[in-house]
C-alpha cells in the first residue's frame, strides 16, 4: 500500500515557559539529534527544517491571577501560530517540535483557522497523560501547559482564547483525547460538564487500543484535516522517561505503535505536534529516539508482515 505525503516543514519552538519543570526547551534539538529529519527523508518525504522560532525567555516566576508567564506564553503561541499558518498556506505539512504543550494553543489555532478558510473538517487527536483542561480558577499550579485544550475551546485568558481571532478556536466535538490518566479534581468536573471526548487508560484496558482508535478515528472522510498533538508523556515512563510530568500506567511500545499505524492507515494526517521531550530527565536521548520511531510509523513505517503493507 503506497502513500503520498505532502512536503513537510519542521518548526522548532524551544521553550518551557508553560511548564512546571525546566528542560522541554531542549526538546527540538533532542529530536534533531535523534535524526527526525533524516528518518522522514528515508520514508520518501520532502523535509525542510525551518530551524527554531524565537521568543521571550522563561522568567520562572510565580502565578499572577492564576497564570504563570501569561505574556511570555502568549508571545510564543503567536509565533507558533504564524509559523504553522504560513506552512499550511504554502502547502507544507507543519511538524511542530516543542517545547511544552502550551504551544498547542498556537499550533491548533492556526490549523483550525486553516480549516475554516478551506472548508475542511477538523479532527484533533490529543495523545497525552493529561486532559490539559484546567483554568485559572481550578489549576493547582498556574502552569499553562495544563490549560491548552481549555483555551482552544474558549475557556481561558482573553490573550490566548482569542489568539487567532475566532472564539472558540475549535469546538469540543473536534477533539479526541487518548491515554488520559492524570486529571485534577476540579478539572475532572469541568471535563464532564463540557462533554469532552476522552478515552482514558481504564477504557483502553477494557476495550483495547484497537477499539479505542477505531472509535476515535470514526467519521472522517476526504474532507477531514487530522491533526495529531503528541505529548510524549502519553507513553508509559518505563519506555519514555524523558518528560517532566511522568505518569505510570501509560501505553506500551506496541500499543503506541498501533496508535500511530492506525492513524497512518487513514491517510488523513495533515499536521503534527511533538511536545514535552525533556532531555534533562532522559537517558541517552531514549525518549526522543522513541518519539522519532513512532513518528516514522505515522508516515507509513510498519512492523506488519502482510502483503501490500509498506516495509
């Protein structure tokens, strides 16, 4: 089964300004050291590395009115939004190399605006241990990397909620969250209130990853723009220790490969984020290497020994 992919643009966003631990700012270089560019080229893709975006340094201060580093987070997300939007307009698939997960606000805002402009239907797969649906009223920390989904759905500070000019940036019905296993108490109540579509680890245990992915991918067609936001803490820390917020009990290597292979099988992948790789907590770049391995599977690499399947 041969696939054709559009040309790809790698965009580095080296900041940990939304996180509670330092080190995710080194994520883009860790992914480059793990040869993301080269591995994608071996898949036959036209890959252009745009280098790193620039933004304000992390001031490492406490929360103000429930948000840490709001001005800096806004500046970084605006830079990300503009860069991702430019690649979409230019016909390249943007792959954002984070950086912490607050940057998904800018990335997905750009994708959602692109979908509105082109008449596409947005589908977001959020691969994460966390729901990231906190607000200033319920957050225990003020870290904005715990708030991007809420902001994208219209709940958050004006600077981020209206970043791209359309409020909300996306509808809650557009997103499917997979692998969730760490949700704050107030956040859990809020998630239920808005009806977010979550496939947590208990549900994955009950129905299996194949069943979960079939449900999460159901209903897509030729007009669907599929965006994958991949936080590496989605993975079990036994195989991916290089993150600042490890949560035991995540997907195994084989489950994660199945997720990526089933996404690839749809042929709908149109944009991608890779977040929270933190070399400060890693072992010989193990987590970045694994992330690159899984991204290759998003682009058609398969371990299956079946006629008609690549590799």
